[in-house]
């Protein structure tokens, strides 16, 4: 799944203080409108990404789903292009390193909801790396809200 990122929008959010590069934000702090994913599924998706090993890549100004389990996806977004050739700036960080960002989001951006006599935990967030990419944990944005 690929989609464009608006550099102007990210710059605007940074200027008005809603995001800071090198910092994590929970979904409810930045108003992206993303739905939360199941906390257990974040952990499974992160473990799957670790097990993958190697590197995961994405071109400039693009986002790519890099792991998904049930109702939770991990997305890698490249915030940088190379001059006028928007797709020329390819990044490929280590998969286990990206998984650690998802685990950080799970640790710091969680909430729960009661269902009868038990509660279920959820997570959603975005972590901006200083190397101009970010990792998102959220519910998949398809019509089913599930991994396909």
C-alpha cells in the first residue's frame, strides 16, 4: 500500500508545535484521525518484523506497510525526496530497528476499553526518526480495518 505524504503538512505540524522530529506522538495527540489497533497485535507485528531481519525500504515521500497482524499495521514513511526527483531518495533501515519503534509506541501510546468484565488494550502512534522517516502504528486504513 503506497500513498503520498505532504511535506507541507508535516512542516506545518512541526511549525505549530504538534510534531517534533525525533519524537513520538500518540494518535490522539496529533489529530490524524487514525484508529487504534490491538495492543497484542502490535507486539505480534513487531515480532514478525524482527524475525524478517534485513532491511525494509521505501522511496521518497511514500509510505509502505511493513508488517501487519489482524487489526494492526506498522507503516514506514519516507519524509524526504531528492531534489525534483521525488521518488529518487530511497531509504532502507534495518527491520528490527523499525520494530523497536513500534514497541516504543506500544509502550507509550496505549489505552484500554472495557468489554463487559474485561478490558482490551489498544495502541496507535507515530515516531519521527531524526533521519527523516517515521514509523506509524495504527489500524489498517482499508474498508475492513484489518490486514489483507
